[in-house]
C-alpha cells in the first residue's frame, strides 16, 4: 500500500477496465469516460488536492509492485468527532486472497496511530458478505442497516453499517 500518485492513472484505468463487470454490482453506474486514463488522472489529482486539505487519505493497494486496487479513508472529520469512512476495492485476480483484509488492517493501524482517529466507519451492500468478512476480521462491528443508503448499480440499495473504535485513542499531536 502507498499513497496514490498521478502516475498511477494508467494502471488504475487498465485495472478498472479489466474489472468493469466484476466491480459493477458494487459501484455506482459509471460512464465510459470513467475507465480512461484521462479521467483517472483527473480523479487522482482531485483526491490528492483533498488529501492536501486533510479530508481524505487515498492509497493504492499493490501486490508484487502491481496496482491491484484502492483503499481510501474518506470524509475525515476532526474536532469532537475524530472519525472517517473507509472504502476499498480489489481486482478479481486478487479477490479472496487476503489482499483486502491486509490493506484494511494497515489502514486501520495508520488511522488510529498516525492520523489519531477515534472511529472508522465502513458500509457494505447488504449481500456483500465477502466485504463484511474483511471488516469482521479487522475488528469492525455491525452497527445497523441503512435502507436505500446509496445508489449502486443503478438503484438505491440497503447497506450494512460497520464501525471500529480506537480503544487506545489519544489526541493527535500538533
């Protein structure tokens, strides 16, 4: 895992194109432009701007040096909340091999140490039991069901909400 770079745009576009059907049930409907290097470059530039503002921490997931997915700490809120949302995906070639589980473990560690967050929330489509297992393996607990939470695959779908609390929380330095 490492911070996403603008130079990752080509690899991300290729990975997304190759996994378009595999990811479609779990993603919003995407236009064809989304799967191009140009769009991925723009998206990476935008997320890096948000990273500079402390709102998001965007990583690529790598196996043997190759980009195989993304994992992002989104919607970072400081103050009394000290919380964020976690989102991730991996390509079909590494799905089910523990790659997402390892990436989530590393992000949880970073979020609770370097970022000083108190809480991470991750939400999955109700039928996405594989992703729910990834979260459970990383100490997330189910906190509820959100009906018609997000528009995924062209329709409003229910999501299972999960959270992990930082039992060792201390105020971030600085």
